[in-house]
């Protein structure tokens, strides 16, 4: 009798099957970027994190609604700090010393997100934390959740843990809005296995627990499917050798294992063959560019 040295985690396909004709949009934490990179390399049409990396469900939905409703950023959504203009909705890669260039970059991301959402096949949302930061400045953003603090002093924010009911109400409303512009889109949820050390060990666990409950509720209310990235890392891998040097983010090996499990679950045999062929070609081309 063979000895099994890990706890296998089954991936329920829940009727999801992807082919190279599908368009996939991913929003959320690093998992969205990791899987998005590999989907694109495999030949899928992909839009990943058009606002930059997002961590909590309230920020993810806030940005998603901007794309759904084609609601552009205006000057009231910006803050100038240390000589640079930033958007409270966007990653710092959109920031610019010139206010108009910052606005143009942010609004281009909203435009591309809107156009992609109208015809995308799958929307994947990856939740990283239930903790949010609310801006306490006077003005239009007072009391609102920001997506990125942009190293603005912590005294200008209140950090709190969002409640399950709060997150559920916002997510349900956002996904209902989505289906007004795209009735055929499928929604996939996952919880990021990356630890948020700033929340403390217990705070991180409480946060992840809320996110798991949120995903479970949304599976029923929004007919969403769930990919168990968190469970695969915690139960199958369950070893620090699968983490990066900071002991918080995943190693390249762990990311590759998650990708393999994802592909095995959702790709029919012919799609898998084509994806692997496209990946080989993409990596060979990248290698040629490096050596030349």
C-alpha cells in the first residue's frame, strides 16, 4: 500500500470549460496576474487588472462598476502627494507629475475595461483581504474605500475589516449590473493564498475566513464557480519551500502548480494541446529576444 504524503484537493469544474476563443478578464490580487500571464501566453485574449493589483472585494467591485457604467475618473478622484498625482482607484503605475496625463491613463483603463467586459466570456475575481482603508479627508472621497494609499500618511485613513454582509451586498449589486451589459459572462471566484502579514497572523485568518464565506454565498446568489487556489496551497503544498524569500508570496514552483491544476480542470484535451504549444513558442521567442 502506497503512502500519500499530502492531502489532495479536488477541483470542481462546475460546468466551466475554456477554449482559445474565450475572452478572460481577471481582477484582484497577484493570483489574477499569475494566471492571466499564463492564459495570455497560452493564446487566450486576456485583460488582467486594468486598474493594477486590487486586494479587497469592495475595491474590486468599485473598479468593476466604473468599467460597467463607463464612469470616468475626474479631478475629484485624484490626490496630489509629494509632487505626483495619484488616483484613489488605481495602482501607482498610473500616477504622473502631470495631472492630465494621470487622468488620461486612468480613463483609458476604464474604457478598455468597459469594452472588454461587454464581450468577455469569463470574469475571474481574486479576493486577498477583507481589510479596507477609508479616507478621512474632507471632500468627495471622505469615508470612501481607496484601492491604493500611495504612501500617503496613515493618519489620513481608517483601517477596518469589512463585514460579510457589506461585502456580499456590494458584490451582488456589482455582478447584477455586469449581467445588464453581458448576459453570457461566467464568474469565477478564488481566495488568494498569499498571507497579509500587516494584519497579524490571527487577523489574516479572520480576514481569509470572511472571504471564504463571501465566495460561498456568491456561488449561490450569482451562480459563480470557485477555484480552490487557497486550499491547494494550504492542504496540498503546505510547506515553506513553496513560498518566496519573504515567506508570504508564492514561489515560482507553487504558481506553476496552481496553473497546472487550473489548466487540468478547465481545458478540454484539444485546448490543452494548443495552449502548451503556444506556451512553448512564446517562451522560445522570449528566450531569443533575451540572447539577442
